[in-house]
């Protein structure tokens, strides 16, 4: 009998560190993830805060973050090899409410995915809320 080797499943779930990351004013900042709940193929580097695909395919990435202390607005980005693939902006009329961001697309082997934010305030830095249900970055290979 013959067997066909199937690609290994790729999936990860990154969580923030214990202290909320402070995002400076009028600048793009890469988000720092402090720990992993799981990483099936060891593709996420907590030292680089990047997901690096070991195999080409269609991937789905999801981000959930909430912000405190933002005076004007904040934008969140999913980036592939440094180029924005998806973004969402938030004007803080209910601070602490999470923003959800989703992107599904083609990623080559070796492709790098990370999360960045832009704080549009000239004077108020934002602080990421780090409770378990308001901050996460997770992804998987769909096919």
C-alpha cells in the first residue's frame, strides 16, 4: 500500500506579557508577545514577535487587543514581510473594549507575519490591556 504524506498542521496562539505594552505617540510600534499558549511547529518567535511560516499555504491570522489611555485613535495592522495586509482603526469611546482583526491569505515558506499599531495621539501613549480575553494573536494554516 502507498501513503501520501500530508503537510503538518501549523497553528499558534501568542499571549501578551504580564505588563501592558505601552505604545508611543505618533509612531508605528511592533507588538510584543510574552508567551505562547501553543505553537505546533515552533514557528513563532517570542524574541522577535514574528510568525515565520515553515511551509507555503493559505493562512488565517486573528488578533484581539484592547487599549487603555488612548486619547484620539489607534490603528492595528497585520503585516506580511513588513507590508500591511489588513488594518482596523479605533476611536476610544469605550476604552478597554477589544478590537478584532482578521486576515486570510497566501504566505510563502519563510514568510514573516507580525502585528503593529499606530497611536495617533500627540501626547497620550496607549497601554495594551493584557487580560486573557482581551489580547491574543493566533493563526493557522488553512490549506
